DNA sequence: CCACGTCGCTAAACTGATTTAGCAGAGCAT
DNA sequence: ATGCTCTGCTAAATCAGTTTAGCGACGTGG
C-alpha cells in the first residue's frame, strides 16, 4: 500500500452522500429507504477507491472483531494440532473470520496472560483445545462469551467437539471380525488404573468400550490386554514382546494408537514374523507414520481437520449445545488379513 | 466477566484526574510533568478497577495492534509448522504481542484474502513462512509494512530466517569422519536435476555443499549418491536397496532427511543388517520418528522453535537486514559407530 | 509591579466506523 | 390551510483510547 487507505468518509464524499448512507449501503442494512441510485453510487465509489473498512474502528463501535481465539493447552506445537488449526482456519475463512492463536502450555500464568490478551481484543468466540481428549478446567473469565471445547470436555457442560472414539473402537473390532479373527484378538495400550494418564484416558476408555461391545455382540472377548504406561513406540515394543511369549499367539493385535503399533511392528520384525500373514495389526490415529510402515498400517483416523472445522461451525453457526462427535474414518491399508490356517 | 470493563475514563475519575493524565501515566510517558502522587493515584485506581485498555480503541488512534500476522503457504498444517508457531508464539508473548494465523495453501485467491484480512487489521508486522526452504514471491501489498521471511528467501532481499543447512551438512560429515568413516560414505536423497522439487532444493543444495566441502577437506569423496525423486520413506527404501546391490557396501549412509532414513532402516532390516554395527546411518530434520527408530537415529535437528522465535525477534527488535541462519544441533543417538573391522 | 518561564494538569480534537434521532419535502385527506 | 404520514436522507453522538494545544498558579529577575 503506497498511499493512504480510503475511509468511509472518502467513499461518502465521492458518492455525494453522507457517511451514514455509505455505511448503511455497504452493510446491506434492511429497512433503510435509500434509493437504488444511492446504492449504486456508494458501491461504485467504494470500488473505485478500493475501500476496505477499518476493523479497529468498526469493532470499537460494534464490539465484534470477526476474530476467533484458538487457545490450546499445548496443541499448537504438536503434530495433532496442525489439522485442528487448518480445519478451523478454513471454516473461519468461509465465515470471514480470522484466528488468533495462543498457547497456555498448561501453565497458569501463561493461561491468565492468554485470556487477558483475548479479552483485551474482544474476540467473538473462543475455541479451547486440548492436545488429547480430556476433561478441562475452563477459566471462568472466558465463560462470559461463547466457548467451544475442542478435543476436550468440561464439567460446565459447554458445547464440545470430540472424535467418535467409541465408534472407531467398534469399527476396528468389526474389521477384525469381518476378516475372520475370533478368539485370538489381543490389545496393546490399555493403561493400568494407577498409571492412568488423564490426558489419554478418555479416548482410551471410549475406544475400549467400542471394542468390547462389538466383540461381545459377536460372542468374543479379548485374548489379552497388554498394559502400557504411555503410548510410545517403546511401550508397544515391550507389550508386543510379552504378548509373543504367551502360549497362544494372537492372530490379531489392536493397538491403541499408531506409535504403539510402530513399536509392535519393530518387535514383530525382530521376531521374524510377517504382517499380516502371521499376525494382523490395526490401530488408531492415522499418524503419518501409519502410511510409511511396511506394510501400511490400517488405522482409524483422528479427523483433525473435520474437528477444527466443526468447532468453528458450532461457535459461529450456533450448533447443538452438547457434545458433537466427529466420525473417525478407517484407513484400510495392508496390515490386516485373515488369520493363518 | 460479569460486569462491564472499566474504561480509562473510569480510572481517571477514580483517581480524580483527567483522561489525559491517566493515559500518560499508564503509558509511562517520559517528559510529562505529572506529580509522583498523581502517578500513584492512577496506578491505584487502575489496579482497583482491574483496568485493561481496549485494544481496538487504542489501535484506532495509534495504528498499532500488538499483533503479528503469521502467514504461511501451507505450514500451519504440517508437523514442521508446530515448532515454528510455538517459537513465534513464545517470542511474541514476551513482547506483549499476539499471533494472527493465516494459511494461503499456495492458492492465489486465498492469499489475496489473507493479505486483505491482515491489512484490514493493521497488524504490526508479517511473518511469511514457507513449509520447506525455498524462494518465495512475496505479495507486494504487504511490502509496505515490515516483513520477515521464515524458512524462505525472496528476490526482494527481505530479512529472512533460515536453518543453517550447510553447517549441518558439515557437522554430519564431520561426525562420520570422527568415527573413522572414510571412503565408503554414501548419500541418499540427492534429487535428479530434472526432478528437482523447488520446495526442497534449497535445503538439499546447502546440505550437500556442507557435506562435500567437509569431506573434501579430509581428502574424501562420496562413494555413491542415491537419487530420490522425493524425500519419502519408500524412496529411501528403494535407494538403500540399490546401494546394497553395489559391489562395495558403504560403511555409512547420509540420508537427506529422516523419512528417507526410515526407509533405509526398513531396507536394512529386511537385508538382515544391523545398525550401526554393519552400517552407520545419519540424517537431517529430527522428525519425531528419529527418536522412535531402533536404534535411535542420529540427525541434525531443524531448530523450528528457534526459527520461529528468531523471526519475531527480527521483526520486532529490528535485527539484521539480511539472512539470519539458525544452527541445526546434532541429536546424537545410536545409529552411528565406527566402521566394522 | 510586570514580564517571563516552569510546573502540573486538562479540554478538546482526533482516529474511523456504527447508530440514533430527526429534518425537509412530497402526497394526501380533511 | 392544516395536519398527517411517508420517503430519502443527514447531523451528531458514540465507542475508548491518544495526542495536541494551552490554561492557571507560582516563582523569579529586572
């Protein structure tokens, strides 16, 4: 921009009308009695001057900023965040809004700071996101405005957007059943009650619920449940090894996420077993690594983009009050086959 | 916030002073002749009322918004973006600024839209980020304000922040030399000239430059250069296999990034070779997967957080005019050892 | 005693939009 | 001629700050 920006007053002057008229025309106000000719003159003037309203001035008066705050505990930095943000960004753009991003890093001071920055800027709404599905304490200061929780729930029963982990669990179990697996399906990644990480337990519980219910409906129950303190490859590796030491080897293994599955792949590789011929593996998340593994890992994808998108929709279009579940589509790759023999 | 926010006028009234006085005190203006007592009264009043200035009103007058736009072609969605954003977020917070995030997705319409949104909001500066180091066409509209390129360069010779790929190349080569590797060092991931992907070629060239220069200084040259159309695991896998088919097997392999290295690991695993006993592997990026591989992959880390941070620093603190290189630290894990026998 | 400078502070303008209140003129009925 | 409504438009207030210009009191030197 070399020269100054045109203001509403410039537009009005050029159109030979008042600022009031120009404002009303440009905002498409109903019920105004301005002539068709006045409309045309204003539009023409605005066009010629390349007029764009000054957001600060407008929001000073209207208290609307066309801005959404995206507050996350620690999301923005993780791989999982990317999709959430991208989806939110897309949906926001479609509604002429913009995203202000903040991270609390789980630190109370940073959180307070972030909330203040948000309140100072009078954002139109807040998306409060958590890195992993969990229960969140929402700072009361932002409860005044509209808030949507993303990948989290809260005691305040605010609207929230969650992945349909239970449905995904059902689908995963269904898939194994459909391939003919029955009594020798094992699971890797259940948390020991004492070690339950609040950050993953909600997702874990829901997935497990879906799995168990579906298997039970087919008269099947899990052969074994490998416990893992966390969901990292090394834990999947260890769990897989102990699983292989058992007298009856499973025909299929459900991993609670792709990192565990990666560890399981490593253990199977070392044991000289082939996926899916000797053993099928299926998992959750659709981490990029799932596509890179050999063979590709079948997994129920966390629909990050859809979730980010939905959060904005609920916030701006005023969706349902309660929880909004986004389906987790199954990515079918080569890691699942019929059991040997 | 149950009740209304206090305004400057409220503070002034409570302090028994004018808005002017309150404004000057709170902004710490030098050269004003307000008494020490006046200062105290204003501070006390502001404190008691929990006063926070209205950003819209302030920026209407000052044309400063304490907001930085983070525009990326496609960054925000990728894993690489996370660190950039997080670093920028931290540095921005330290300077009482906030980040407005936008994505162009490489689409001209989206880009125009993003630029307009940014100009409308009168951001104080723009960080223009690219997903992979490359040359970028900066839209002229934002050249009026201050711009910093992140992970990209441009013909306009704007200030930019880049990873020190050449230094990393040198360090990687140095590391192999230090372990005793000499004439049997191979490379995976060079691009064929025709297939050069503009998105990665800059980084690739710099890394290669560093590698070659360091080896040359030791009187060594690369045993072989495995070409790869892209930098994905499958290409690393293929390149490693053809490398193993050669008469003289390398003692060490440099992969141009961790995904290629992952593919190389897979090929080595299938060939029954052990890392690092039979062959050392070293790489670039420090993708999360590098830590998950068995053995852990030694790799020169892309310092995303530092880069994001530096971008904000250059933008706000007015750093050097030219390019600012951020060192890539080597993450030493277990994939490098002395050559066998 | 007056001119002048300094001190401590304030009134009012200003930023660029939205919104309220209301004005002038035309048309119509009485 | 008067009162009424309706039409098409505008003046001015408002949002919450920052900034400019300047006012009254006091001290001082001539």
